[in-house]
């Protein structure tokens, strides 16, 4: 059973959080993609139960039940996650993020080194200023257009989202995954967009602006899982991040895309559990 909570912050905002599992388990904070709400990933519940993992999640500002925080950067996720963990009485935890959640998971590992013992980023973006990385190379048409609009500022991005109607840059393996257990995404994408695209705009602006931290600051063990056929976030992003993080390691699944790569998420959860000590 997933329990939902609202957490009041000192700045007057509210964060809407989720947790599943008792306090005796190892806590893993889930960082949702763009655009999703933060409910923990149901397809991984069985693996979590087997491993003794307690899921924690939250809606990033503007999504679901969380108050918007316009102008937020990626690093701001660390303070929000610390508040959620404090409210639940959790001191030490791991982080796992998919897609747009990957950078936010890394932010927590960088900014909360005394609390985050390991991090997993699945199909996550690298920063735009990544040295030596051709950031848009291999990215599909829809993703490229949306992120280039963000580079032109908030007004341009809002105009783009108001008229955007194309399909995401998924490969056949992604569409197949979405007809199976990862059809779960239907339950977290719709609610994320009920109030409009504003939080998606905030996410994309944060991705193309300075993140507020360097992935090289992530000292905890960090596992990067990426699909070799991913056209939403090319695997070159995961390779750059794994090389940048001092304890980073890369796993590329050659035949998988942006969603189908989640077939390896249960193994990544096992990796996190093994680093709990």
C-alpha cells in the first residue's frame, strides 16, 4: 500500500510525498521523469519487497500536489528530498531516478553526501555544459525541439508546449514495454499534466540552465543504466556521467530504448540494496 502525505516547508510551499514499506527497510527515494508525478514505480514493488526496500517519492514542485517553485534549478531537489526524508524520520537513503529524474537524483547524492549512500540514474540527462559531449547528438526530433525551445527562455518554451502535439521519440521496444508492466506510466503521466504543462516547462528550463552542482561532486557509488537505442536521452549522456562521477559505473543495454531499459531496473535496485552496508 502506498501512503501519501503533505509536507509543509519553511518557505510556505507544500510537497506531496509517497511512501511504501515500513521503517525497518532500506529507503530508496524515487525521482520521477518528465512529465510524471512522484508515485513510486509499481512494476518494482515485488523486487522491493524481496529486497527489503522502502519506497519514498514526491511530486517535484508544480506536479501533482506540490506547490510550484518557478525558477528552481536541479540542485534544489536536494533540499526538497531532505524535507521529505526528515518528515518520514529517514536519515540515510539511496536515490533512483528515471529520465528527467536522473539529474535530480544526482543532485541529492552531490548535496547530501552524509545521507545518500548510493545513486542510480536510468536514461538520465547530462548537463548541457558537459565538456566534450555533443549534447543533442542522437536525440530525436521531438526532444531536440522541446529542449531547444527551453534554451530560448520561458516564454518560448511555454509557446512551444502550447502547440506541441508530436509523439515522443520512442523506439519499437519502448512502445512494446508500454503495453506490458510499464503501462504503469499511464497512471503517472496523466495526473502530471492535469493542470497544464507548467511543471514540464520548469523541468526543461532547469535541465538546460546551470544545474547548481557538478556531477563530479557525487562521491557515493553511482550506477548509470542506459539503453543503446535511446533517442530521448542518448546513451552518450550516461557514458559522460559515469566517467564524470568518481565512483560511477555504466551499464548500456544495447537493444533497449528510453522506456524498455527499465527491464533492468530490478537489477539496479539490487545493486542499490547491496550498497546499503
